């Protein structure tokens, strides 16, 4: 039997950062990491490393051992929008929230 190395799970180390789980130039996340506030913790306390499993050459997901089971982390796109666009978006969002809360206060 011939086993292709690309079909095997590989073990490596990924870095938990304030922006997500970083591995080989990509950022990953999942709902467990968000619920457990991994990224907020990394912002406050500093980054740390965790072991991960993955398939080469495709890095569409990482397997992470968490709370006694394996969970999947998928890549996310980090927003590279210019700061002006982000500021306009945040201002519009704040205005909508204010309108919503003002409207609900009247009822």
C-alpha cells in the first residue's frame, strides 16, 4: 500500500493571538474559541501556542484538541479596509444603535 504524505494528518504548533489562531500565514477561528474568549485573553495576557493537526497542502481547516474533543477551526479573512471606511462604517453602526435605543425608550 502506498500512502501519500498529503493524506496524513500532520502535527504542528499554532499561535493564539488577539486576532485569531495564526498558522502558516493564515488566521483561523471557531465558535468555541470565541465563546471562551481566547482572543481577548491573548490581548490581555499575551499570545500562547497550542498543538494543531492539519492536512497538507490544503489548510482549509485545523483540528484542535479542546475540552476533551477535537474541534475544527476554519480560516477567516482579516479586514484590510482603509481606516476611513472602517470609521464611516462604525459611525453609521453607532447611529443606528442610538436610533434603535431611542425608539425603544419611547415604547
